[in-house]
């Protein structure tokens, strides 16, 4: 049996690697600092070392020198992780048997594949396309899953939920599980069961405190057929889900006189512990293909009274043959709207004559199927929720950069082509 020594001061990182690596039949020994790593190194004689560059009680460089001075461990390969590396440090590390360097937060699939390559073992990972995110705010843990269900990311979610509860000192949170842009089929039942088990067990709550937002009929059928999940509420109405979680109505989004959004929440809250989140869900293979893969001449509508934003969108696609039409308010846009007139709509919320919400309402009545991306300075959660209830595909917060606009448009267009 192969043996790996993991030396890292993050207990979550250590525990995840032990959990995952041992599932492939590889013995995993853990050390919480440089001194403990030194003692374990002499005692267990590993086939591979995975270690952080920032260690206490004994530095990583001291540990590497010690490893190389011992003839029994001198040839043991090392994978190094670090929050930052400069070129000189990379060159120096190579002298001490460091075979690969990963920048934190580590892309776990790449780390596991490299581990297998160094040990000469086959490590098969679930390659199902899947996007997962999780954050905490207003006593709610919000978990979003899109594209598909991936076993590796479901396992990572365990550790992310532990991290969130620890960082934010959460005792009894509510959980909103959003499964958008995803088709769940009976073949996914095992993965769906694993996802729901992870969410309920590792968030530390009873299932009645979980709400699922989805358009999937199968999810509702699956929940109804399982006694252990029967208390989970399933809905396709975002506003209803948030009402139940917050214990109050989410209405009254904008003060009509002052044109401001009521103070709510959008991004994650500030952690109660002075450290950053370490668990992230990105994998190495998840690179968004640039929009240049589309050869057709697409037509975009920019509905925004800000000439700077109009120019930003034009700049984002300046190297493409796409046609960009601009409109200073919703009324001007709706006057020319046809279902086949545009391939994407960029929409501001605060405009004269007809604002973005009124424009969205009209688009719903017209049964619009054109993807809408909101570009707005209104960044409170209530505003985002209201926009999403109108079928908005994405919401970008001003101030913006052309590359952000291009990246988001690419993500959405890839789903449609």
C-alpha cells in the first residue's frame, strides 16, 4: 500500500485529503505543523509528501533540507502548496525534490491527478460538468448547483459547510439549495441522495429547515418518495422560498420616491473568525471557452442610459462581428423588440421613462426567451431576487469591466450553442 504524508495547518484541507485519498486505497498520515511533519516523516517513510509552504514550529525549507539529508527519505517526491510563489522560490524548491507546486486555494482535481501520476496509480474522478457555490448570509446558507451533479464536488461541499459554520459561528441556519440550469433524471438519484444527505447532515439542521428551488419535476417526485427527506420543501418560486427562509415578505424592493433599495443582503457576510475561506469548488478542467467559438453574427441589445456602460459592452465584443444596438430606456427598446430581433439583452434597472423592472415585466408578458443579463449598481439581495423572478439569466454589479461582461455572456451562450 502506498503512503502519503500530508503536512498542512488547515484541518479542513488535511481531513478532505485523507478522506479522498484513502478512498483510492492509499494510506494517508496527517501532520498539523512543521515539527509534527518532521517527526512523522522519520517514522512513516512516505512514498509522497504533500505540504504547505507556510508552516510553523519548523519551516517548509527546514523540513525539505531534513528530508534530503536522510538517505531513507531523500528521494521522496514532494507536492507543495502555497498562497503565493515567486519565480526564485520555485527554482529553489525544485532543488529539494518538489515535483509540483499548487497555488492555494488548490484545484482539488489537479492535485489528486498529480498524486496518482507520481505514485503510478490510476485515480478516476467524476468528470460530470458541475458548478457549485456556497455562502452564508442573514442566517441562511445558500448552496447553488448548476449544470449537473458531480460526486467530487458533493464531497467537497461537506467540508465547505463545516467551514462556513465554523467561520460564521452558525448554530441553526436555514438552507436554500438552488438547482438552476440543471436537468435531474432518475439516473441521478444516487448523486441527488448524496447531495441532500450532505446538505442536511453537514449544515447541522433538520430537513424541515431546507428549501429547494428548482424547476425539476423529478426532484419533487424524489423528495416525495423518501421519508428521510419528506420535510424538505420544494418550490420553483424564488420569492416564496426566500419568504419562508426569512420569515417575512421579500417585497417592497425599491423606495419609489428615493429610488433606493432597502438594506438587505447580497454577498456573503463578514466571518466572525479572522481568516479567509479555504475550500473552493473550482476544478482545473473548468475553463470557459471564449466567445470567439461562435461564428454567427449575433445581435445584442444594451438597454442602459449610461453611455459608459454602452461603450463597455461594445468594447467587450470589439473583436467580434456581433451587432450591438443601444437604447437609453426600456420603452425605446420595447418599441423595436421582437422575439427574433436579438440573441442577448443587457439591461440596467434604474433608467428614465421606463426602468428595468417595468421592462422585465413587459418581457414576461411577451413570453420573452432571449437571455437577459442585468447590469446594475443596485446590489442588494432583494433587488437580485426580484430580477431573477423575471427570468434574468445573470446579474452583474456595477462598476463593471468589459472582460467581466464578455465572460458572463460567453458562459450563457455556451449553454445555448
